[in-house]
């Protein structure tokens, strides 16, 4: 979420927020300081459990956590009613300006608005000039950032009209605060957020081309690397929309289609979270690889609606704030109810002189977002820096605006506050006076509904200790409670509305999977990484137990068995690294990191409960890494030298961490097993898990059973193998004897009742692949390889293969059979990727892909 200036330099130290609880019926219910501290800790934990992040991954693979102060900002009903009315009026005005800018342009010809502010702004998309959305409104979703001025009145500082972000964060903040402050929340009569999401869903349906009865709507994202990836995925999940990236869509025969696993699925409406210029490499920004070639032409043909429409970011030009009061009187015949921060566009000579003469008092903003220049606080510049800025503004005045700082205190110049009298009350920029002089901003949202606009009852408040409110710089979010005079039932986005026909819920909807090859691939790898993390954790847990028992006795049977168990891990520097290293291939932590990334990429397909266990696993690994930093390298186990004098701290804490990792992974598996519908997405998840478990099992057998050893060593190795593959209890119950190679192989290879056996994995894998649609692609090589593995397994007689031992004690026939199955399974995995996850070529075109039958130019 972009940086927003909401208040200037504070005049004193940062004050703690002492929330206003005067509306509580009983003063005894006011949360105590310890209760509030506990609420903060719980909010942090819940956000981590829910996988709430902001910003792209850091270089170390970690995410930026989303910060939330659980103390709400409360606004009473009469005040909110006034702000609501003003926001509706503002949205209607912006919509009228947008329609005029891409229509008759009377505001420009009548000189109500300088043409440069519109036509000279890069947000004006000439490729869509003259196009209109169905439904009567062009601006479907808008956001306005508001603060309080020095007198406590609301004031707008910016409008977000291209792809407003934050509604998902607002809903998540509400759910977390309702949980950590449940005692207070239950007593509060608060206006709900659900109606806004319901209105958004209806608004998206209303703009479908041709008023399709059951329009197919998707949310277009730039991907997991987006700063607001969580917000986008959460919104998609709330609205039940497939979350798609540019390569998931294509234009064919004049309309937009989604590449589904079962074939192409038509798309009627695109809710975009990609900036317009990146949406089409043919008509907008050449070279864009996150857009959809031909999208503009599909819009031009009326085959698809894009929300907000391409080109709507022209309204984000801060120069427009200068003219809104005049435009409100001309367009709406009304006075503007929500004042904007006083703003001067330097493209006018008088305004230019005014801004340059007051550089030390104003906030300087570029008219184009995304440039190398952000918000400039004039009073923080040196005399030379102000001279350089003045020269830069004079050279290109149309690219700059000056804005009066607003908030509880004016800027401090030479130690003296400017423009604020000492008798003015303290104010926080968002809520009541108790927040202190911190910079704060409230992002409000409005959606086109029933001929006008519906405003979210509250919004997303953010507070920072600096001059600029920025989530990237650590601003904390706050839930906004709009108090209501009467209780309201919580309404979900999918609740029937008054506008819906009585029989809507019973109507049959067009079947569609909503599963693109990219989504299927992430689900497949989610299954693989989950299984890889579990297999590695189980193996390391056994190794750690053996290490603790036998590392001081390397010549004993246990010491020699330990050596066998360590060999598969190769030259890894330490057991601790095998658990905790997030970068090295094959470690538990890296598999967990990749699992989390895969799950985040398909958040819209998963139960929200999935991310709690993943968050707890991450914390367990992170906490152990922190504890390990104090240990020296001498404390760690060198896998190449089993020395009896190695310190016992080599494995300290690792067993507990692995137990917690396994608990979390089993929870994730259980949530998937009991929460996911058995559709094609489940089939890919299941296929990934089964093929990974099968490969791991064969690799374990090759490392432990192929070589015959002394009976006492072999017994410990085989028992460890059974433990690592969750089959020890079954074996003991059936045989009540020391493990033998033939019996172990029978249980782990052929027993179809054992969910850890190879036969079981192959059966489940074949069932999953058989249910996955092929859409004209041939599975011959994939299925042939898998059938070969099944045949090899059927031909493997455990007694005979175990008995066939060379003079060196190697079971060569068994090794050859296992190796043959392993490479065929690895090749099957390659074929699954080739057949089902074919990568789309980069978004470039050497010829016009437009179908001539559409008649489009």
C-alpha cells in the first residue's frame, strides 16, 4: 500500500493510544493494561497463524508481517453518517469526471479542468477512449484517504481509483480484533463490513457484458510477489473468485478465456489488481509479462468488463484536488462536502509561484505515482535542496503539486509550529483526541450500488510514528468501529440481498473448475513439499534419537547403525542445519518455506484454517534458530566424523522442534483431507503427496535394505526404517520379533492396507491421475511409466530378492528393481509437469491474434 502523508512533523513525543471506552455501558468492562498487552500478543500470533503479510518476500525468504494495533478507532453514528454522505458525493463526482474524460470532455472544453491534468497524465489511456462499462457507473470501486485537520474535521488527502487495495486487510483486522477483544466486541453495537462485500459482489455482476445471467468473474493479480498478495487472495476468497495471473488468461475469438485444467473457460468480468499500463502488452505497455495480450481489444468489442476500467488512474492525479470544489458545483450543482487538503497545481503560473515561495512549509507531491520521487516534506530540506527542488519544479511545473500539510499540528520551522494555534485541541488524524500527535490516515471505500454508492462502514486505519504513513515502513493498522444505535446481524458476502430474485439461490450455475494450470501446479507442489517436509522430519527425528543413544559408542552396533542412517544426508554440515536452514535444498525449513509459498499462491482454494498450523511451524523453527545463534560451531554435529567427544548440545531442542513441525504438518493434511472438495484441485494435491512419498520410500530402502549387515546392526537399521515410515507399531503387532528385511519389505512395498507402503501410494496416485481431465493432451508416456512401476512392484518377490546376496553382502537384484522404479517415478513426475503444467510463452506477439470474425479493427 502506497505511502500516504497524513500529518506533518509531530510537535512532541509519541503518545500511547488510550482508546475511548465511554460508550461501554459498564465502566468495569474497560480492558485493563494487562488485558490490552495480552490482546496485542494474541493479535500478533493470530496474524502469523493466518499468514497475513505485507510486501514481497525478503531475500532471506521471510515475509513482512502485517502489524495491527488491536485498540480500535471508534466513530459515533452521527459523525459517520455525515462522512458517509460526503464520501458518496465524492465517488459520484469522480465517476462523473471519469465518464466525461473518456466521453464528451466538456469539462476540458469549458475550461473547468485544465486539459493537461487529464490528457497529459500517464493514467489517461487513449486505447480505451470512448468505451463504457455496462451498469451506468464507470468507477465501480474507489478509495479515499482521509485525515482530521487541526480543527478535527475530516479532510481528504488522496483518492485511489485504479485498483484500490486494503479491503481484505480491513476484514482480517476486524476478525482478529473481534477475537482478541471479544469481551468488548460482544457488547458493542458496530456497523458490519459484510454488506460492503455483498455490494461489491453485486456490482461486479452488474457490469457483465450483455447482462449475463451467471457471469464468470475473476480477480487478476500480478502474483505472489505483489506487495498486497495477501489482500488480493483474501478478497478473492471472500468473493469466491478465481485468483488468476496474466498468463492464466488469453484472448481468442474476440473474448477472454481462462486456461482451465478442463479446457478454456469464458470470463465476463475482470476485477483487476494490476496497474492498467501492464494489463495488455499489445495496446498498453509493450513487454509486459503480467498482462493479457488483446485485452484492450476484447474490452473494445464489449466482450469483457474490467473493473476498475482501464484508464481510471487518471483520477489519482493529485492536481485534480485543486479543482474538485469547482467541479462539484458545476457537475453536481452541490458544494463539495468533503474538503481536500489545500492543493496547488504548479502547471498554473500563480500556483507555481505560490508553491515555490512556500517550499519550506508545504508537502510536495509528483502528479504521477510510481516515479523515483515520492512525498517530499519541504521543511525537512536544506536551503540548497530547496533551491534544487525549485529548479526542478520550474523546469516541469505540470509534474508537481504543493499541498498544505494537515493534521493535529503544523510543520515545525525553526522550532516554531506553523499555522496551528496553541488553543486547538489535540487530534490524531483519524479518531478521537486520545491517539496523540502520530501521523495517521483512514482509507475509506465506496462501491457502486443501486444507482449510487455504498460506503464500507469503517475502513482501514493506519498509524505511524513518522511523518509518512506507510505499511512498508512499519505503520500499524487499526480496526475502525462505527458505533450503531441498534444491533445488526452479521451478514456474509454471499447472503441473499433484496435485489436478488427470490429463486436466485436455487438456480443452477454454470459449472467451472476455477483451476488454472498455475493453480494446479501450486497445489501439486504443495502436496509434494508437505510430504517432503514430513518425510525429512520423521527421518531426522529417528536419527536424533539414535544419535543421543549411540554417538559416544561409534564401534557399537548402535554406533554403526547411526552411521548408516546419517549417510543419506551426505555432506550436510550439521543436524541443526538439516532442520533449520531455510536456503539449503533438502532441509526441513526449506521445504516448509516452499510449502508456505505454494499455499499462499492458492490461498483462494484453501480453508483459512490451513495457515494456522503453517504459522505455528514457522514460529517453532524461527524460535529454535534464534536459540541456536548463541551456540558455537563446535556444538554442532559434523556428519563426516562421528566423534565421541562432540558436545551433547548438537541435538538440543531439535527433537521438540521436529515434533511441533510434524504436529503442524499432520494438521495441514487433516484440514485438507476433511475440508477440500474432491475436485481436480484435490487430485493434484493428492498426486503430489503420493508421488513424493513413493520416491522417498524407495530412496530410504536403497539406503538401508540393499546392503546386508551384521544382524544386530541390521535390526537397528530396519527398526529405524519402520519408525521413519510410521510402520513400527504395525510391524511389532504382526510379527512380535526383531525386524527382518523380507518382512519389512513386504510391509513397506506390497501391503495395500498400509498407508505408508509403495503399493498404497501407487494405487492413490493412479486414482488421482485418472480423475484429472486431459483436455486433449496425451497421458501415454505418463501412464506407461507408472504402469511399469506397478509391474516391477508386482514382480518383486521379497523373500527371493532379499536372499539374492552377493559375496559383498549387496542385494543386487533388489537394488536394480528399486532403482528402476525410482527413475520411472521421477520420470512420471516430469511427465505430470509436462502434460498438465505446460508453461505459457511470454506475453509477446509477432502477429495480430485478433479473430477477423469479430469485425474489430
